[in-house]
C-alpha cells in the first residue's frame, strides 16, 4: 500500500525497472511466499498479512491472508511511506497517527487500526515492495518485533533472488539448447554434403572449414554449460574487442548458405563499407545467426534473403535481415522478443522452433548498447533491424 506523493531515494523509473527485472508481477501463487505470509500472521498473531509489490499505478499482492483483493490502486494505501525510508513503517493506532488517520483503509469499511510494514530492499538498494502485517485493533510493536519483521522481509528478498537466479539459469539452458541445436544441424548438413563431394570436388576443403568452425562453436557452448553448472553464467556476458564486421558477416553467410540452398533460397549480402565495431564476436555471430535462421525458416522455397550492413546517420551501424516470408502480425509484434514465443506463421520446411532465438538476440544486442526491432516491408516480408555503436578509433 502506498501514497503517490511520497518521495523516492532513487528515481521511480529506476525502481520500476528493478521491479520488472524480477519478473514477479502478475505471476501465479507460490507456496514459498504463501508460507512466509502465514508465518508472519502466526508469529505476530494478526489477521492480516501480505507481501506486496508496487508498480507505477497499483499495489499487487503476491501472497496474502485476510485480504480478498489481489491488487488495489497505488494511491489508496500506506506502503509509500515504507519505500521512502530505510526502516519499518509502524502505525500502532491509526486513529492517532498523523499520516494514517485520514486514509480510506482506516476510515472506510476495512477499519484498519494497526499497520506495520518492512521494505523489500533488493541487492541494488531499490525498494520494490513490502512485507506487511495489519489488524483492526490497535497494537504495540516492541523493537524486537520490528527487528523480527525486518528479518522476515529479508527472507522474502532472499526468496526473490533465488527465484531470479533459477529463472536466469533456465533462460541460459534454453539458450544453450537453441544454439547447440543450430550448430549440430549445420554439422550434420555439411557432413552429409562433404561425404558426397570431398573426394571429387575442391569445395570439400571449404565444407571442412565450415564443419570445423561449427565444431569449435559447440565446444565454446559446452564450456558455457560447464560454467553454468558451477553457478557462473557467462552466456550473457561480453568479451569485447575491435571487430571487422565484413569477415564476420562472410563467415555467417557461409555457415547458413547450405540451409538456404536446401530450400532453394538465395542468401545475398549487401555491405556498403568496411565497418569496425567494438563487441564480442561470438555474441554478434549469435545475433546474426538467429536472424538468418529465422529468415530461412519462415521464408518460402525459392525466396530471396538479404543481409545488409550500412552506416546510420547517428554514428551507429545497421544490420538488416530482410526476407520474403508472410510478414508479422500485430500479435507477433507484441510478443516478438519474449521468451518461448512462437510466431503466427509456420516454418515453411517443417522446421522446429524453441521460441528463444529473438529473445536471445535482443538480450545480446542490448548488452552491446544497441537496439533491435522489426517491421513489415512495403513490398512484403519482414525486416529485422539491429543498431550497434561503431568502434571508437
């Protein structure tokens, strides 16, 4: 419960960004949070207890007892006073409390008389919610009671951090699965082609190089999986260096041209200038690979797919992948970069999809201080645009 007039120690925009990063709003009930609320009710012998998270317009209850509503307007409550200080906010008798006595929760049907809340302070110092207890009778709170309430709020934060870590590990595992699947498909495809041509065609050496590069890539992904097992998640960390974009693009086109040729598609490159960027070569390759894979997957047989690199007016570079697929619906546009999202269109060659490629691409682009977006081309098909900063000389 909060009051919109209460000042924040951090900017509200930053606080809301932190809240959203925990991906807890509007989620289903979870036993761990319910158990803490029930424990608080039992320890303090109160009829009302809840864990609340406060966004821009509302107070949302992750777990509660003694309250039927799942949320309430932000301006109605008292929790803002908790967010504005580094200690618990205590109202022993609301009728005698200067701030609380005019609140509708006190004067209205709920008739609260006692209210105590401790802020949920996460690792970056932002207060994203509260652990609250309340009663319709006045109550006294000793310092030992306040300390206990704050300790229980700390338990909620520890649970949030564990929950976030679990989600991040699930995302990383999904990412590794997606990338390994792509690399293995390339190895299998080129190995089959190599078997037929290596003894009679000089292109066999080129195919061997493609297989070798894909194998090295799988080796790096295995290293990342081992790091994940040790609770070190490198998948969304960068090792930046000065990169020449042209050879990187050429390598990616070589990697995916067989996949395109199997569907009779033409994969072409349009590079207007030699461009250097500051970035992680492996991650930039993943971004481009995910976009090319999607374009091939959703474009019809015999379609043209264009990978274009150009300078932008703002000192950034644009990487554009344009296809001749069915384009994107409004639903696609809304859900495009969310994990496990399936597009409205179906892959034209019966390929499978994890729903993680565009989500991963967005994460990696943002780590490079860039942007990614999509639009439908006037002549048909979809275009995916990636904007990245150029290398500073």
